[in-house]
């Protein structure tokens, strides 16, 4: 089986060698060692790294990625069917994140439009600070009114 030294693997995967070493310490990817103790990665590990990068880009934590990879038989690389199953599991979380991002995009400049710059005193968006009853943080974005 063809193996790649860490520099070549990093260039091919688009992930820094330090991140690859971290992924390995975390049990997300595997390498073998040469007689001179240099890391060598199987080419098939590129798919695992791609899986990790894609999952991270959509907001999946490394812990969730590790748990998902641990579900695979014999620590194998995720297949298309595996990705479909795992992504279905994450779908609700991703839909919630998309919804929050859309509200953020649509309301990002709403407060600045009136010039008061204060959601606590704003008589249009938050009269009498009624949003405080919902909790702390950006309630109009996280928990919009129904």
C-alpha cells in the first residue's frame, strides 16, 4: 500500500502538518512509522481528512466527528453511504444553524437603522427591554418571536 510522508500528505490534504499530528493524537487519523520514526500516512487517510474538514466547515465539533468515525467498522474510511447516514444525524443541528445565520444576515443592520444602537432602550425592536425575559444574549437572532 502506498504511503505518504507528512509533508506530502499535508500538501495533498490541505491540512497543516501540526493539525495532522493533532488529528492523530485525537484518534481521528492513523499513521505508521518508518525505521527513522517518520510518519507515513496511507493514501486512504486522505478521505478521512476530507471528511473531517467538511464536517468542521458545517459546524460539527471534533468530538462529534470522533464519535462518528468510531462508529465505522474497523476504523475504516467513511464511504458515501456512511456520509449520508452521518449527515442525516447532523441535519437538525445544521438546519438550526442555517436558520440562525439567515436571521443574523437579515437582521444584522436592523438596530443601526434607527441610530439608537441600544436594544435595551430601542422602542422599535425591544421596547421596555421585553427580550430580557427570554434570557441573555442575542435573543432576536437565537430565539426569534413566533
